[in-house]
C-alpha cells in the first residue's frame, strides 16, 4: 500500500485521539510507517466485538440477579476474561473457578479466596458479593 492510500476513515480510534501505525511504501519505494485514524471494515468488526462483549456482560449480570450464577462470572466478563485467564490470575485450577460460579458454593467461600478474586477485579470483597442493578 502506498503512503497516500493509508485509510483515514472515521473510527473509535479517532475519537480517543489515538492512531494506528501502518506500514506503507513511500514515493521512493522504501517501506515507511504512517498513522491511520481507522478503516471502515476494521471499525465495523471492532464495534461488533464490543457489542458482543457488552451483551455477555449484561447476560452475566442478569444471571447473577436471578441467582443462576455468582458475581465472579459477571466480573470475569466485565474484565474481558475467560475461565483459564481468571484461573491463572487467582492461582487456581479452571475447574475450581467454574465451581465458584455456583451461587451455593460462592456463598461458602472464605475471605481469603474472595480476596483473591477481589484483588484481580480491583474491587473490595463487599463489592464482589453485591451486584447493583
């Protein structure tokens, strides 16, 4: 791609005053870098991904409020994690983290275990236990 062909479409990057670095060929045929404010197909894909993440967070929140899962699952989704990542951060096996999603198991967790989750999510234990509608 030539320098003048680098896309400068409107995107979320532009509103955050952030530009993406792209490689291009200059007038002399040498590779160079140039900043781009965005590219429509990439913006659409990014917006779709963000929308899917937001839906997962909202679904997890509703499941917590209905008593179907524990707040750990909600905060995991909110922080854009999956079970293996969360398990590695709290230093537990994935099966154990999944088990903590059960409301009956979550209620029995001691403050040491809850503290590990709270530290990863950067909240207090009290916040971890209580989800606001």
